[in-house]
C-alpha cells in the first residue's frame, strides 16, 4: 500500500500530512484524501501532532493550491510506523503506468 507525505504551507506555517490517496489531475490543486493522522498518545502530548489533528481531523478531502505544496513523497510503507503496528487501513493506490525496469 502506497502512502504519500505532503509538505505544504498554510496560514504561513509549514505542515506535513500523510495520506493514502493523492490526485493531481486538477489544473490548480492537489487533492488529498484518506488522511493518516498522528495517533494520540495518552502520556505525552506533541503540540505539532495535536495541531494537525485539530485542524485536519474532520477533513474528508483537502484541496491544496500547487503553489503551497513544496514536496510530495511517495512510500510503499509508512516510514514513521513502528514495526509492530500494522499499516493504516484504506484503499490501495497502484499504477502500472510506469512499470519498474529490471
């Protein structure tokens, strides 16, 4: 399952969101769906993670202008996941448009 990490600017602050679905077919926007939000830890509170959950926790789809996006990374597995935790649930995004060369 592919996972995307999108770096963007919103209200003059830098954010980093992870998502399972990304669509760049719109001429002016990057569409992000199926957000993977940071988990709440009952013991330690990370203010950055708390702000992301507060701002984007109820969002179904996020449309970001291309100018606000600075970097989009695609991974086959979540780079921040702990080895003992399963991958987040959601649709699988695969394409055979650019097959791997051996």
